[in-house]
C-alpha cells in the first residue's frame, strides 16, 4: 500500500555545509490494513516524513509509492485528487471551520467531488461516521461548543468521509488531556482493526504508540524498527 524507497529530505542546497539533512535514506513498506507508529523526539523529522507520505511535501531524493504509483511522477492536479480521495489526514490541531456545524465539517472533503456522488448518501455516511466516533448527538453543534477531544473526533470522521485507503495522523493527541488522548488512541486502533484502513501515526507519546501498533523510531534521520510494544 505505502512504500518508501531510500527517501531523503534536505533543507537547503545538499552541497552547502549549512544545509540540514532531516531524513537519511528512509526505506519502509506498509501493507494494506497495517498500523504503524513513528516515534521520536521533537524536531527529529516525524511530521516531515508523514507529510512526504501524504504528498504534502516532496522528498529530496528517493521514491514514495502509494498503491504502486510514484507520487513524484503525477502532476499537481492528480496529486490533489489522490490526497482528497485516497488519503485521510488528522493533525494535532483539528482545523475545523468554526462557522460550520459538526456535520458540515465532516462533509467538507466531499465538496471537491461534488456532482460525482449523491448528496443524501454522503450525508448518511457522515452521520454514520459521527455515530461511530460517539458524536451522534452533536451533529448540529459548532466546534466552539465541543471539548478538545470531541473536536478531534470530528476531525477523524472528516478524514474518513471519502473512504481513504490510508489514514495519516500527526500528533493526534498532542493537545489533549490524558483521558481524551486515551479515547482518541482507542478510536484510531478500532478504526484500523474494523475498517482495515492503513494507519500511520507520528507521535512523541509512548503511551499512544503502545495502544496503536507496530513502532518505528526516527532518530538522527534514520528509521529503526522497534517492533510491537
């Protein structure tokens, strides 16, 4: 499903002594339906790696393959379609639209494919997702009326509305309290287990890593396999 082949990322001219090498020859293969967690200290390049996997950033060298397609070889329009339809993103901050209801926020990613799917069916799918994440009674609320953990649950539902093959989560519990963090970790693990969506999470939280799956550690630009916690 996701494969990285000798991926590097350098900020600045690679030949310049002042350049910064963040990723050094990362090779990784993630099978369909698997869950991995990438841990490491702040500033080690975890988010950079996740952004490269999701097509939000470009590697300096190497290949990033999604379902066998090299993301470096598709144009910007096609890459945008891939991100919208095949990849779901959950960030540390929920990035919900404050003027929209919970239900409307979940439906935002479907706007790019408007006319290609039945509106009533999409609404039904959004309602089903919100029920699954425990927010069936909050659909008409706005983000400002929700707790931090609830807002992050909305973000998870939004990431899943287009039925992506891969779900990428960048520090999804970083701004939450302990109880909300535990709840989000359990939710992500359950969605991976029940829906078979490939899950890649980056975090500095060892507790989150232990709750989700196979652990990889990024340190010094190198990715090391730590195995199942």
